[in-house]
C-alpha cells in the first residue's frame, strides 16, 4: 500500500485545497492529511487564520478524501511523521517548490501545481475589512498602529486625541486627524480606545450609539452599573464591545492557566502579581484632572486578571491599601490589594510611583509557578517543586506583546458573531467592581 502525506492550514476550505487533496489521494492508496494547529500557524507567521483547528479539521473530513487526519504542531514534525507513519510520498502545492527537498532523504517528494485564481487570503479579504479609529494619546497607540499591519482585515484610518501633549509620529501620518470623537466616528467601523479611563464610559456610549464596534483598554468603565449599561447597549446595537487586556492573548499565559487548573501545583493557596512602571507624576500631585492613569487603572486590571481567572471573583473580602498623592483625583502612586478567599489569599501590587520586581508567583500545595518580570508580557514560566530535579520550564513565543493577537481576536469577533470574548464577562465585571470600590473608598486604607 502506497501512503501519501500532505499538510496545510486549509482555512476557509476552497476548491484549490480540494483539487490538491484529490490529486494527493490519486498518488497512492492511503492519504494522511496534516492540519496545522493554531499555535504552529502563529509561530510560522500565519496570523490571520479565520477558522479554528476543529473547524478546519471538520472541513477536511467532510471532503471524504483523507484516510487519516493528524495535527501539525511543531517545526520539524514532518520528518517524524514520515518515519512514524511509513510514508512513501510527501506532496504539497507548487508554491512550496524546493522548500521541502530535504525530505527526499526519507521519501519521495512531489510538488503539485497550485490552482490559479483562488486563495484563502483572497477569501479572507472578501470578508469585510474593518476600518478602525484610534482614541487616546498614550504611546501605546504607536504600538497598536504598528501591530495592526500584521492583521488582515484591520485598517487603521484615523485618530482622535483629546490632549495632544505626547502625540506620536506613527499616528500623525494617518489620513484622518479628527478634532472630535464624532468626526472620527464618521469615518470608521470601529474604535480602539486608550484614553484615560475617566472618559471611557462617555466615549464608548458615543461610539455604540453610532453603531460602531469598540475595543477599549480595561477598565471599560468606572462603575458596574455603567459597565452593564454599555454591554447591554452593545448587544442591542449588534456591536462588539471588547475589554482589551493584552496579557489575556499570550499563549504562555493561557497554557499556564490551564496547567494550574489541571492541578499541576495542587490547590492554589496564594498568588502574588506585581506590576509597576515609574511615570512622571509631579503634575498629578496638584492637578484637578488626572494627567496620567493612576496606579489602579494602569495596572489593576492586568494584575487582577490571573487571580480572578484562577480563584474566581467571589472572594470573601478584600483590603485595598493605597498611597494617595492627590485626594481630589484619588491618584494613587501605589496600591496593594489583598483578596481573601475561603481557602486562598491573593495579592496585587501596582504602582506608577513605586518600582518593584514585576513577577508573578502562584503557590500551591504541591509546587509553585514562577513567572519572571515582566510577567504581563509572558512568554516563559517555570513550575517549581521542592525537588528542583522535577522543575519544568515552558516557553511560547509572544509576538507584539499580545497586541497583535488581541486585534486579530477583535476583528474575528466583529466578522463572526459566534467568536466568544477572551475575557469572561464576570471577570471584566469583577475588575470594574474593585475599581468602583476604590473610587468610593470602600474597603480602602490610605497610607
Ligand atoms: N493550494 C493549492 N492551490 C491553491 C491554494 C492552496 O494547490 N489555490 C495548496 C497549497 O499549496 C497546500 C495546500 O493547498 O499544499 C494547503 O494550503 P494552505 O492551507 O495555504 O497551507 P500551507 O500554508 O501551504 O501549508 O506545514 C504547512 C504546509 O507545508 C503547507
């Protein structure tokens, strides 16, 4: 029996793929199809895949051409597969001509002519392109603009900055430099908001009322009531409102959560997440309106994310300890929060006026997880045991600090109503609740 092997992403399966599979099958008696995993595609720079691995596998299955389907997960797997499965012929489209000649050492290599005039990229482009406007003035707008170039379907067209103090080059070149949010909304399908959180509620309301999709840096609002109202409004107007927290889009972060949930460190007893970045906050000491984001808004959402994802938002009590440098604006230069759960205690330390080691430790009854600074850009972590010989290290490439994957997820949510948000509603709500309590000085101690 002649065994044939081929690989592909098979995104939005089209007749080019089907013709390839038919001809691959005809080369022998048994066809094995390797479908690329999402992580592998991301690692090889294919970021814009629209369908999930399961959807793509099901589409290949439905063609009835594959006798066996496997998942391609890592660079170099092809050699392993050929040996393991006893493959006689490896085949792939002519767009890869020469690229896989190194496999000739293991089996016959056949390049089949690529079908002209059709590609997943074209099909993806036919799906609507989303024009996005930027709102805010933080330097992150630059990064966001840069990362958007890697995402098919995302087109940044303009910017609206309330205060143009630290306006930055990359966004100065955008065709639309709006003088009001309303003006920007005239030209876009969606907005990315990274203005000071005190303006989020009004800006999101304005965008949603004009049926524009919104990606907004967390927290989306400063009270739970306002947050409910905004999400309800998004639903009623058939718009996406997505809470932006780039850490949630790091593969390492996601894998780490799954490992902890599967019990690798036993029961979680305590967790500590530290996020600091020193800013020039001299003006914020006296100003009546905040210039910078305060500590709790800058870092609180990121630091609370892993705690709420692992221990939930149903803590028994909390204590917020803050060093306040401006009573009027409640500007905290540093805040520590302890969350007390029935069988665990967690803490966050956040600061824009204090510096510390930005690491995260999750301690369990059997072992602990250590994520080195800056843990919020996580690409690496260790599982550490009493006996260091048992320690495990994990690394997953993180491109564009998670922003790239975040934009991609937003675009997918806009294009396909069935794509779920990365951050559960209860978690966004839990984050906003803490920030609301802070502004009402509930469970708070000042130092
Ligand atoms: N293909 C084709 N004609 C097209 C489009 C694609 O013959 N118009 C072929 C490709 O050459 C490939 C297969 O269909 O052999 C799957 O294509 P993709 O889904 O684009 O996958 P690709 O990125 O080419 O992955 O390790 C990955 C594989 O080597 C190939």
